[in-house]
C-alpha cells in the first residue's frame, strides 16, 4: 500500500529532465521544483528521468543533486532517486563498512532480506556486485563476527518461494524445532537458520502463530534470556520484519523522532524505502501503536525542504 502520489498525466522523461535542469539553473536551486518532479514519480519513471538527463546533458543526475542540494534534504532526495535495488545495495554497504556495527546498523540488512520480495533481494545482490566488485555475502563474512554472520548469511543467500502457500504440518513441525533450539539456548542452530532463511513469509507467519498456540508464549518473548543479548535482539528483529514489517518500520520511525534530537538517517530510510511498498500500512500501525498522527509528528520533528519532501512521500495533505 504505497503512499506515493503519481499524477494521472505526467510529463515525458525528457520533459521532467528539462524541468530539473531549469531548477538547477539561475540564482540558487528551485528545491520546490525538484520535490514536485521527483517526489511524484515512481521507480520506473525516476530511472527513465535519470537516463534522459544523462542523454540530454551528458551529466549524472545523482551527481548534480549532490552538488545542488544539501543536508538531510539532499540525502533523502538522492536516496529516493536511486533505483530501489541500487539504493539498498548502497545502504547495506554503508552499514558493513562502519567500524561499529550494532543492531541499529545490522537491522538495515535484516530489513532488506526480510521485509522485501525475493526478487528485490536478488536484484539488490546483483546491484551490490556491480557497484562494489564483490558480493554482499563476501562482505558479510569479512565484516560481521560469528554468530551474527551465520544468521545474516542465511537470510541474504536464499531465494524464498513467493506465493501464499502454507502447510500446517510444516508449521507445527518447525515451530517445535524452533522451540527446541530456543530451550537449548542455541539461537544460531542450523535448523533456526534454515527455517528463518528459506521458508516463504506466509509459511513463517503461520509457524510463529503455531509456536504461540502450542507453547503459550510468543516466539519473540521466548527468545529472551538465552544468554546472548546481541543474538537475541537480532533474531527478534528478524522475526518482526518477517511477521509484521509495517509495525517494525512504525517503530523505526518512532524511535527516530522521540527523545533528544532526531535520527534523520533512520527516519529517511524508513520513509524512502517503504513509500512504494507499504507506507500506508506503516502510517496506520503508527497511529494504532502510539496514538499519534505520523504526518504531524514528522512536521513537528523536521523542517524546511527536508520536511516537505518527506511529507510528499507520505502523500500528506498538509
């Protein structure tokens, strides 16, 4: 359920490229024009605009946006303008090259692997190889310690079945295997990695429901106190992204705007990456979970063209 508002009648890619060129010329940049063009085009249209801009002006649109815009507004617009697979490849690489890689950073890779379609994950891995001359898996092996490495490799390496197919006997059987591993405090057990990394999302959601019915406790709650807080928290994020991605991203947004200061990187990532996926559901979950209006909270915590661009992607009426 996308929040992106694309007009019924849009300009051709050449016309959009020309409008952007005009926005970059003269005294200062016309940021409102940039928002109007790019903030109301889907991924396919944005790619055609980039191609047209290169053909017309022999210049990379992303590079021009970097030079014309600034701050969090620039970061959001540039991230949005990338092809979605290329965007996620860059986000993953940025995380893997950080010196400090805590759960807040690693959850970016979890989101890509567990809250995206299998086809998007394949496209992202291909983009990663093209951009960085190595595979995502190679960088995970070289940059992430064990046992988190084992979990992440299992998530990014497989190709899940993409149809709504659920087998109750499998759900009950694999709920039991997960329960055995949790009770044995073996959260990185091969069976855990296999089940979470290969089963289709509909099957896994039924497995999680079976777990709660059969053992009287939600699996995320049962994972607590297994002896490795980092691994516990990582697996809880995996389960959240698989089971209820809209709740996960509502939480990401909430955490980015509450407290002292704003985590613009997380706020930008959540809104930009979900705008064409399920941001309408994220907004609904946000309202249900926190009894607040997401648009109003974004207005209260951001400013300027950055605020305007995020509200555009949210499809806001403000």
